[in-house]
C-alpha cells in the first residue's frame, strides 16, 4: 500500500546514510534531487544539502506536517527492499546521484561517540 520512495544521502561526514522516506511520493524523489541540485550552492555541505532535499521532497508531496514523510538512518541495503520506486542515492560531497549506493558512510566507533559527549 502506498507509492513509497526514498532519497538516500551519503557523505563521508555521516556515520550512516541519511534516508528520506515518502509514503505517497512515487517518483518525486528523483524530481526533488534534480530540483535541488539545479539551484543549490550547498553541494559539499551535507547537513544543508540534506535539509534542502527533505524540504523539496516534502514540498512536492504537499506534506502537512503530520503523516507520510520521514527521516531516518536506516542503513543499507535493507531500506530499499520495501519501496515501490527506484531509490535515489546522492553523494553530498559531489552532487552526483544514481540508483546504486556510493558507499561513503564512515561508521563511527562507539568510543568516538562517547568521547564526544560532555
């Protein structure tokens, strides 16, 4: 049920890829990526680029703030198994996109996470 699609944003600065989920989004994932990359100056700035991707994805889907969209760190490859459309993978460092993972995530060791906490 649904017309589910994902945008998976990868960066060497992320511990895992950031997954944007649209339950009724169909091919809006590809349109959102193309729209953002055509106008952004934030390629190479993964946090801002991810925010822009989510905003455009949700805008295309008429998101009302309640249901149908999500942001997660599902990881790969399991997240792509239950969607209805091609998953779009974005390299936040270069702005490239495709339907296969880039493999950029840098898993953060638990000791590094704990040492970063005050």
